[in-house]
C-alpha cells in the first residue's frame, strides 16, 4: 500500500484520540473538519490551481449543509419526541412533514448547485472521487466513534 494512502489513515486514527478528549462541541467540529480536509486533500490529489478554487466552494457548501441539517433537523426531531407524537394533531403532523420535506429539498438543491459549481473547476472523475471520499471519511468517523463507545 502506498505511503500516500497509509498516512491519512494513520493521521485520522491518531487524531481521534484528541477528538475523544475534547469537551467543547465547537472544538470537536473544528477537529473533525481539519481531519476531513486532510483526508480529502490526499484522496482527491488536487492540483494547486484546483485546490485554490475548490476549498472556498467546498467550505461554503459544507457549512451551509451543516447548518441546515443541525439547526432545522434538530428542531424537527425535538418536535417528534414520544410525548409530543402522542399528542400532535394531524394538521400539526402534516405541517411538520411539509417542513421536513422542504428542508430535504433545500439540501438537494444545495448539493445540486455545489456539483454544478464543481464541474466548472474539476473533472467529473474528481467530483465522483470527492463523493466516495466523503462517504469513506464518514464511515471511518462512525467506526471510530463506535469503537470508542465499545471501550467504555
């Protein structure tokens, strides 16, 4: 296996140790973001020119989708606790479903615009690699989180 492939994995695994010790959520988010940047940088093998154009677009997209998912969806999930669901009217439930669908649509349109913007600066193969790399990163993050939970 190439050192280029092993290095980000080692960085990812050793850095999670620091992630586990952090108590501040914002700090954790920044640590994860830094790990993700390192991981994606290695996986995508961007040229200097591509990287200069890619990262501002990616960061804007990533921040926007994070806000949507964590602000709106958290609000929706809070409204869907067991006690609330037992007491919610059909009209209120329909309203909540419509809001959730609206947020899903916003996320879809955001992703669509992101890919459209990327097509102007990256070849399609690298955009596909980005998608795959994001999935791989999230999977590794989830496995690390699960492994940490099993040790406690």
